[in-house]
């Protein structure tokens, strides 16, 4: 419920016909200031006698008077709220919550209890709001919170390589209000004015919006888009690292064959990249708004690099057909190596007389795959022909 300013003062029982209310954002109000409101002399007390209670259910232990409480004055001594349960006056066992307009009972009431209240206040009460009130004429715009909240504090962004996230955090904003000063005078039918009252002031603070923080992101720092409106103090950019590692360098293949054994070995050597390549998060700016729609200035941060880290070396092989294995094709995975100290591997026991095509990939922990490093190897025919059979020698 947005806050509103309530003015209340004792009735002037002289020949007053109306009250003139002056308001300004600076102190020292006199008749040259804007007259924002006229209130006719109320004809009767502000009276909510015999308000009929609700039928309460379950463990409900309070009764709310919707809207009415804004006219209540927190003066238990002179203007007590009398409470009846099922017609029986209650001397104790309840408290009046003037701020929220509730009568709160110490113990839960029975489901079918009917509560009534009797309250009167012999005074003038008016709210500085736009909505219509009996006897009140608004001459100026109603008081409004025009002050923005403070900007989010300590906005920072950190990379979490384990989760591949950039995490934006900040600290709570505080709403600020606009201070209004008031004075009231009484006026009679002949147009005579009383002296003005002493000046009072109150700061109208709307409070933060339900989702006070508006997060905007940008790739270039020039074009911004809203990515989230939230009441949390954190925003997570997920799946930041989309940059694959560099390809391995200096990939070579050497072949050794075992004569008559019918197969050969291919030994690959290469140089691993020293580190993964990261990706920059977006840039961010965050501002806060209050319930009235006033916006704070921005808090801003630059991007942060998220680098998930090297995960594995993947070697794939196919029979040479003029192309090389691709990471996601159906060719054989020869080996996956997670130790980046290793820069050689022997693919043993290959059928001879065959050309092989190899691709070596580096994968990061976010699953990004490098370009292939490729090499061919030909295992020459080292198989001797089979023995001659049927050899005979005879004299003819
Ligand atoms: Ca404000
Ligand atoms: Ca990467």
C-alpha cells in the first residue's frame, strides 16, 4: 500500500466555515504559498461507530478495516477504539494497530465470532491524495514522492569458471522521499482568516517498487536492453564461455611397421595450447526505482572474462578418403586424454597397406571444441606374400 500524507487537526469550534491548507517543499510557509486544499467544517464527528465485524475463520486473530484506518488518529487516551465481540465490550485482549488499520487480538477468535468497533474522533482529517474525500476540495496536485532511490551500491561482476557464469551482485538501494511542509488557517463566512497553525512537515517516501532493480545489458556499451526486473540482489549470466580452445600445434605422424606381422603403429605428436580461450560477459548497468516510478542513477560494471578451462584432447581416426574426421561424425575415437602434459600418442595395431586420416581436437570444460588439427599416415604394405604351395620337382 503506497504511503499517503494524512493531515489532522482539532476542529475550530468558532464560526469557521472552512480550512485552507498550504503546502510547500520549503519551510517558512505563508499565504503566498500554494493553497492546495480546502476543507469544509465537518458537520459531525469522524465516526465509525458500530462497524460490523467480519465473520472470522480459522486462526484469524485480527480484524482489518480497509481504508478506514487512514482516518484513525493514534490517540488511545482521547479517542480510544472500543471493541465488541458478539456484542460484549472488551476491556483488554486486543491492540489497535493504527498504522495498518487492524485490531489484533491476543488469542485467535472463534470461527463465527462477530467483531464490532466504535471509534470517533472530533477533528478534521484529510488526506493529501487525488481520490475524492467528502468535504475536501483539492486545489493543487496531491503530494507525491519525487525523490529517486539511491543507486544500487557496490555493483560488481565476477566470473565463475566452474559454472561458466558471470555473476552480478549489488547492495540494496534505499528510497528517498520528498519533504512537505504544511500550515492551515481557518476562514469564516465573512472571509476573515485565523492566524496560521505552526508549521508541520512530513517526508513522503513511496518505498521501493516491488521489483525495484532493473538490469540492463549491452555488448558494446552503447545499445542497452533490459534483461531482468527483480527484487533480488543478484543476476547470473549463464553459458558465457562460448570460445573454443586453440588448435594443437605442430601435429605430426610417424609410422612404424612390423615386417610380416601385418600391421603398423602410428605415433602422433603435437603441442597443446597452454590455456583455454575465454569469452567476455556482457556489460551491465543496474538502477533502482521506487513505487512512484522515480529512477535512481545507474550503477555500471564492465564485462568480465569467463574461461571454463581445458578439459580434454580427443583424437579421431578414419580410413583416408581425402577427408578428415569431424568431432561429431561417426569415425573412431582413438583416445581421450585429460592430462595436458601429454603431447604424444601411439595408435598401435593398424592394418597395413592402408592410409589413415587423423584429427586432434581440444575441448574446454564448457564443451566448446577447437578446430581440428589434421594429419595423414600411411601404413605401408609390410605383409609378405603367403608361401608358395604345391611345389614339386621331378624328372620327366
Ligand atoms: Ca522515492
Ligand atoms: Ca573456452
